[in-house]
C-alpha cells in the first residue's frame, strides 16, 4: 500500500476551528526532516523563541523516529500522522501511528533501538507529555512546548543547586553486545549535546557520528564489550572511545572515511584525534558549544 503525504494548514482560527497543522506522510526516515521543518515554521510564526524551536525539533525527531522504527513491520510500512495546535502559550504536538502499538519487549528482542530511551528525552524537553495506545491499536505521543524555553540554568540557581555545565561531568559506559551500542550512544550523546546552545543541525551531526562510531568501534574491542566515556563541560561534549588494542583508535578514525564520495564523517566533529597511553588507544571526538 502506498501512503501519500497530505498537509492541511488553517490560518483563520476560531474557537471551534483552531489554527493548526495536520500532516500524514509515509513513515520513513526521510520524511522526519519534512515534519521537523514544517513544525519549526509553524512555531516561528507563532513567536516561539530559538531555544524553544530547537527543543521542538529534538522532541519531534524522537517521536517520529519511534514511529519509523517501531510502529510497522519492515515489509508493511504505514502512515506517520502529526497534528500541531498553538495553545496555552505554546504548541501542542501529537505524533501518532496505526501500527503495532505499545507492547512489552523481551531483553533479547530485535536489534532496533529501545522506545524508552527516546521518550525519556521527549519528557525532559517538553512542559507536558503523555503517551497512549495499546497492542495493535497504534500509539500516540502528545507533548506541549512553551513559546519560551525554560532557562534551566536560572532554575538551578533559584533552587540553590550548582549550574549544569559549570564543571565537567563524565559518563562512563561499557556496552555489550555491540549491537546495543548504536541506540545507547546516539541517545546519550545527543541528549548531552542538547543541553548546550547548539543547533538542531549540530545535534543531527552528533547522531550521524555516533552511528558511524558504533559501527566501527566493536572491531577494537575483541571481548565484545565497548568502553567509552562522555565528558560534558562548559566547552561542549567530548567522547572518548577506548582503551582499544594497538591500532584500534586509528582504525576507528579511518572507518569514518567515505571513499565513494571522497569525504569523511570526521568533518562533522569540531575536534577528532587519536590518543594513546599505557592502557591502549583512544578515539577522541569533540562537539563544541556555541560561544556565549
């Protein structure tokens, strides 16, 4: 079955007929960018600030990718439906599918990313969030984004807590089996990058880098467990993969090259280098925050 894309935008709103955007598209990864940019345009038109639009793009990407990855069998694609309504000093967005719905998954289920990881990020960036559905009844994720993103640093000051980013914090991960690395690293790295004043395009770059690193990293860890650490500090986010066996760091760096197009994914990083110490080699990847 072919699912066509449909868009509806009403600019003359009444109490019964509110301004909003309705979209129905085939649930594939390429269309997620279409949804993201359309909603960003609506958000800009109603006066949402830039940090709020960045949060909106992030949560919409996560919600839509949940549909792309989880809703339908690979050989039976279905629709991705998105509604957005300006209300309550912000934008309420609903992302729904007509797929398999919410169901428990065994720990040894397929290799697709876990639904729970993306929903955690959505809940953290939205002012309100709900999910509903059931087995074979589809799923709906509904979230509200305010016109003005919360000043998280100011909130921490008011609570007497230390301001996030005022000192570096390191997250250490040891992941196995290797097929779990891609979803875990992608969500961890992008959620940390989202804390900084970076654009959604830079967060997308971080996702691409994490996927490429996840594909190449297991080769340097013959025991099947990948070790890495993520340093989150005022200057941005730094990923250190290792220690790997001799030559592992350089091999992982070369795996980012794209000989078919004469380029390299290494260009997506603000810094990329190979280091070594008595324990082995490390690939170090830096994603810088914007200068304040």
